[in-house]
C-alpha cells in the first residue's frame, strides 16, 4: 500500500505488478482481495477510471500462480515432466514462467493505461454520480492500513510463512535434499513428490501460526479468502474428476487427434490448455489433465514449458471469485460484465497477458533449453 500510494498516478501499471508479486510469494491468487479496496481508493481519488487498474490487477493475480515456487501448478508441471523422463527443476520452470507471466502482466497493464473513457467524459458514470447519495458512495470511505498499528503476532505469522516458502523453494531446486523412501519393500529408495512436500511444509506452517500467533481458529472460517478457497476447492474437485474420467476413457481417440494436431500446429496445445483451464477453473487441474496427455503423444517438453501461461483461461467467462469480487469492490461501476457476457472488463487484459506470456515463454524456453 505504501508503494502504491507513493506513486498514485501510475497505479494502473504498478497495481497489477503488485498483485502478481503477491501471488508469486503466496502461491494463490486469492490474496488479491486485500488489495482491491486500496487500488480502488487510489484510482478514484486520482480521477483515474477504476476499471483500468482493477481489472488488470485481477488478471495479474491469477497469472502469478505459474510463477510461484509454492503453487501446485508449478510443482505439478515439474512432477509430470520428471515422470516422463524429462528432468526439470522448479528453478528451471520458474526461469521461463516468471519472465513470461511478468511481461504478460506488464503488456496487459500498458494496454489498460488508457482503456475506456476518462471519468469526466463517461456519460454513464456522470449520470450515476449526479445523485448526491451515489456520489458519496463512489468517493467516500477511504480504505487504508497505513493508520493501523498491527500486532506483533501478524509479523511473526508472516515470517513463519516466508520460512515455509524458502524451505519449499530450496527443496524444489535441490531434490537431493528430499527424504527418500522405498516405494515397495524391496525397491530402491525414491524421493518423495514435491506435491507432498508442499502439503507437509504448509500444514506445518499453518499449525505453527495457529499455535504461536494467537489465532482464533473459529474466525478462520469467516474470512473471505477461506470461503473463496473452499468454494474453488469443491468446484474444481468435481469438474476435474469428471474431466479426468472422460479423458481416461477416450485416451485412444485423444492421442490420435491431439498427436496429429500438435505435430502440425504446436500452438494447438496452448489453445487446448487454455479452454481446459476454463472448464475446470484451475491452473493446477488443467496441467494435471493436459500435460500428461501431451507427453504421452510425444510432444516436445520445451513447447509444453513455453506455453505454461496458457493454463490461465478461466477469465474467459467472468465467473471466477476474484473477478466477481473485483466487480463488487469497484463502486464506480466501471468494472463490469457487458451485455453480451464475453465483453467484460477482464477479457482483453486476460488475452493480452496470456498471448504475450506464451510468446515470451516460447522465446525464453528455446533460448535457455
């Protein structure tokens, strides 16, 4: 918040980079809820159309998932590549996904800088604020944390969380440090999966915060992040299970179709990944469905890595919790769903971010590997 309020005129560029970075640190795009009221307050006080920074900030918060060392999407990508005989570390995946998604967010933010009409020229907005009550609603109630003194337990919780992130990053980049166990009584020891490592470390982090930071356990379930996470979990689990069953029962047909399509048009993989993620509303679930299938038909793993940005496609229909929350936090009404559903505020920033991210990822992956 200090960073954004010290540079308020450039909030359209800096806000999405901030929400992207928060997701990189935390591994979930749901952390963006804390930023929406602050971004809105800065924009409206500067006379900036709130849709400009807010819509692209929502997109940026989800694009950061594939750039986070503690996200399931990144670790799943590493696990599937390793299982097929292609050894890539978490660091190698991030060396492609961080510049790809980061520059994708920057390009989307640059486009958003002048999107839509300025507030003083927007007839719809001016008509809305002619009513004194509406004007007070739009411009009132500043949101800030700068005047609040946070308890020391908050900082302790943050440090514990960062220690967990560092531990996961180290274990992901140095697999020789992972504990090894024989999968069968007479088999050779094998390192445990990084997916399990993330679960173990984060459960330990959660327990440490709960026990040492005076957390009221009953209040956890009332938080916005928890509620959105549970809704996403239930939604993703059911659809992902259904999709996995469908693909498993038609693998022969899909191998033939996908194999010929990918060999002739490698970018077809990116389109398939994009729409699969919309189907399951999860980047991790999309990777779990599409990547093993692509590897089974012999697709080059460098191409799979190149198009990692394409696993974010659930902005296509404005149904994801963070997008709906963004619309709710924009009291000016400039961030909205259009008459034809697809002409919503997140469509063009999302397409710019994903397409440019895939292009940057293609170049970086081929330069590095």
